[in-house]
C-alpha cells in the first residue's frame, strides 16, 4: 500500500522537486515522495524497523536510516513517546489564549522557553497566541499563568481552558 502511495506521488519516487514542509530554522527542506512515505510509516509506528520501512518504500535499511537522520536533523520530524500526561504525574493541562500588546514573536519566544509550555502557536483570531500547558497540579498551573506568563512584557490578558479529560491525542495526519 505504501509503495503504491509513493508511486502515486511522483513518477520517480526519488525526485525531490517539490518542497513540502518547513524546518525549524525557516528554510524549506526538499521532501520527495519517499521521504513523505517514510514519515507516514513512522507516524503509524515510531518503532517500526528501518528494514520494514525500506521494504515499504523501496529503499535499503541503510538508506532509510540516513533519510530518517536527515529528517530529524532538519527539524522536519521528531520521534518521541506520546503519553497521556495524567498517567505520568501531570494532573493538570490547559490551553491558554493570550492577547498580546506589541511584538507577538517576543512573547512567543518567552513562552517557548518555558518547560511547561508544550505547544505555542501564533494565531489569527480571538487570541494572538494559543499555548498548551502541562502542569503537576492546579497550584503549578496557577504559578505558571499568574507569575510567569502574565509577567512577560507584552502580555495583555489570558484566558484559560482547563482540560477535564483527554479523549484523543494522535499525530497521524499523514503528509500532503
């Protein structure tokens, strides 16, 4: 199935004419059909052996290993264990909407530096920034929002959306 997917994306699966993603440093790495298929294989199972991936995408194990390392180095992807925070001692999660006065990027940079902020995104809508926070408990959440986030220069106001229960958390959206 994935070999067919690779073939359908490009006449030559090793053709890297089209850039499909941005790396962390802002440059756009070239992601050919084979690299996209490798990413999809790892989204399905981050522990899938390189030999099995190679068979699915038509490369050797060594070639897959090199491509995976390049994708990691470029910041295109990460391979991590995804957990339910409640099961590993983090009893409080919240999404926090933030209104910013002035430079949104400097506030986003300050939030990115906080270990509790797992997800920071600049938005066009009711909030300038949306930040997902993972904390040990309510006291920890209060400290992060009240003493740290609201203390960042440029933060005008916050609105917190406390998570009551995690129903779905996946990262298998594939590639385009």
